[in-house]
C-alpha cells in the first residue's frame, strides 16, 4: 500500500496537463466544425441533392423549413416531419442566381425560412494566422513537457523554450540504493584500498585536514573490460552514504552543439548543492579524447571536454565533491584531463591473480548451492587470465547445466564443463566426421599434448578431446598451469611454440599432408614469435631493440611496428626462422616417439576424450624415451 502514493501523485499531476490539451482540442474542433456538429445533432440524416431537385420541392410545396446562406441551401420536407423522420437536405447555391421567385413561392406556401449573414473575414484571418498557430504551439509545448518529465528531461520543452535539454542525465543514488558494497567486490584489494581512503575522507575530513592533507579531486579507474570498474563505483555508492551521481560519458554528447557543456555545468551545480557528494562518469573516453585536431574546431565533444576541465578546476575540494571516472582506453584521453589537480589518482583495476580469482568465485557462488566435491581453488587455478565477468558467467553456466542435468546442486564437473564451454563453446553433437578426418584430428591433438608432456617447462595437459565444438574447433587440448606465473623465460616460450606447432607436425609426420586444422595454431604461434622478436628482445640478429609498440593495452593489446621497412623485413625473417626451428624440433620429437604417438592416438579415437592423467600413464610407461626427448628439447 505504501508504494501507491508516488504513483497516485504522478497520475494526479498529469491530469491538469491532459485536461488543458483536451480543452484546446475541443475549441479547435468546434471552431472549425461547429456548424456541422450542430447539424449532426439536430438531424439524424443528411443528404446532398441537386439544385434542380430543391427548385422542384419548393415549387411543389414540399418544403417545411429552409435556411439560405451565401453558398448553401439547407431544407427539410413536410412528409419527413409528418413521419417523424429528420432528414436534412442541402445543395450548393449557384452563384449569380436570384432566388426572388423561389422565396416568394415558399412564402406563399407558408414555408419557414431564414437567411444566414456572411461571416466576418476579420475573425477568420485572426484565427488562421494568430490564434491557430498559438494553439498549436501550446499543444506542442505541453506534449514536450510531458515527454520530458517521463524521460528524465532528455527532450525538454515547455512554454518559454526547450529548457530542459541541457539538464544533466545523471542518476542519483542515495546511500545503499545500488545494492552493492565492497563486500561484493573481490580480487581488487589495492583498488578498494584507494577508494576506501576517499570515502573515509568524506566522512572524517578533520582527520586529514589536521595535518594539512587535501581531498583528491578525482580518481580514474583503468582496466580491461570485465574487471569490475563499474562494480567498484557502485560499491562506493553503497559505502559512501552520500549522494552519488552516476552518468555515462556518451550521455553528455548530443547533436546540438553546447548541450554537453550545459549538462556538465548542471551536473556539477547539482552535486555542489548536496555536497559532500561523488560524481561517477563511466566510459569517460567518450568525451575526454585528446584534442589533437590539426584544423582546430569548435565541435560538441571538444566544448564538453573544455567545460569539464573548467568545472573540475572551479570547485573547491574542501566542499567534498569527488569525481570518479572509468575507462579502458587511457591512452586516448587528453593530457590536460590526466594532470595532477584533476584526476590525482589512477587506480589500476587489473586482472585478478590466483587468490583474487578464488575470492571472486567465493563471491559469485555465495548464493549458489554447491556440492561437496566442488574445489574452487582448482577452478581458480584453471582460469588464469579470467576477469570477474568471466568468472560470473562461468558460475552461472554451471548452475544452468546442473538444472538441465536434474541436480539440486552444482558439482565440480558442472564448473569444469562450463569453463570449457566458455573457451571452446558447446559440443556439436550433430557434426559427423569421416574416419579419415577423425584420425587426422586425433593425431593433431595428440601431437600438441605429446610435445607438451615430453618437454620440460611446459604446462601440464589436463584434457584432450576430438569432439567438435561450436567455436569451430574439431577438437582441442587443454593445459592447466600448476602455479601462477608472471615471467616467462625464452626456453619456456620456445616450448610454447613447439606445442602450438605440434599439431601440424603430427599431420606431416604421420600422413605427409597439411590441413586447415592448424590455422589457429599457426596464428597464435606467429603472434607469440613476433612478440619475442619485436618486443621481448629475444632475437640474436635484432638484439635489444623494441620494434613494436602496444596499442589499447586494456583492450585487444594489438602491437604496431615502429621501425624502418628494412628493419621490419629483417624482423619478419627472424620470425620465420624461429617458427621453422620450433616446427622442426616438434617433428623430430614426434618421430622419435612415433610408437607412443600411434598408441595414444588410437586410444583417443576409441574414447574421443581423455584426461591428462591417462595421457601421462602412457608417457610414464615409456619413460625410457624421456631422456632423449629432453635432450632434443634443449636444442
């Protein structure tokens, strides 16, 4: 019952507006069509007749009443009145025709008739050119005001101009209305620590000002998509207990020049009125791009950025207004926006480490019913490089799978299968491969796995399958790291290259053919080899020289060459030589262990999916081959 009050007030507040519009529409309708409406109510039927029919009725004394105007004659018949029928007949009066004889005839027959005076053209002129445009403007203004109130002031309107188009679109959260606190954020302890200090400053400013410390004006949250930048901002709203203004950078920019700047001014004015307060601008790169136009300009985005810089400099941080912003493209932001005194802090929201992924999984499984065999630490170990959004999706997919399987709780198998679904897609049960294709795929995947199992410094294999998946893979080999690593040696990267090329090496060794199944492997191997040569300084010919720079570090992380064309050609030769060397090493390793390759491939053809433990059981049975394989791997 308590929720009905605001709804009733809103409905009651809209009634006068609709009443005014209805009244204006009625005035217009009666002004234009009043005569026709009157006739509609006074006569149940209307019929247009020819002029000669009117003359015949007048001469034969059939007319009961008549009304003669300058352009029309309307009349009723005696027999219709006697039969209680109300039919109004009307005809167009012919110009330059005298009706004296007709009028005398009707007067002699006792017909009641009247003449209608011509309308004054002055009123018609005033109505057409003054009153009617004013009425249209009033109706349009009222409609725009109603729409603006319902959409938060985005369209604007009303008497006096489109006044609310420059109003801020920020959503205001008070205290814990977002439903998110720091308890719901895991794996970002350093970022939370910086934000907790800002919140504490808002609550206890004297503790900091006593030694002369000033409140930071702004903090920029930087990180890859899905790491939890917006979630952190919502957690700040839940913890701050102060007004929290949340808006996206794209909400400032409109097609009208000057609207964005007006919205920036309005946002800071509203925040200053209720200070202490926090302003959060998501995707600030939408308005904060670098002003690098060679031709200058006065466009909407540049005006909005200039106004934002002016507002940040203009307000006093002692009043307690803090600006938070989030972006995953800090390299495109204007340098003036990033200088000290505006965004004083850059908070990196990075991909979580092993412990961070474990804590994140604990948060996302808080409301999930888990079976006793669930080991979240093992899952956290398998999901290296995953962000919070990936882990949330993984847990949700596991819960959906448990429901599909008819279970009441999520088990470890659900989580692992969901992880595989995220990286490889679901199984394509309808795909039918020929026997030859199955053999090629089996040898291809065992080639990857066997190279990884026989080399030192490689990640252990956890699963091999030749079941096609929706990602396009006809099979895949999954490796699970034993520990979190932040550095890789050149030897470890060479092993990765040999493992990636092991599939093509197995195809060439066993069948003497090359298939399209190695396309993704070659692409990944080429990218890794190029980074080794151009960024990691692992080429003897190039030496310690960086030839490529990374763009969009927190997005795709693509690198572009920054060197002379001859140097780039030399780098391409080095990449080709490196890949060829690793490919030959992989082929030699598989030739030396051909019997093991055939045995494991036959077993995989029978079962379609095998685990890493089953693979190692075959490898350890032929452990006498390992010394030679390890020696080959060090070449």
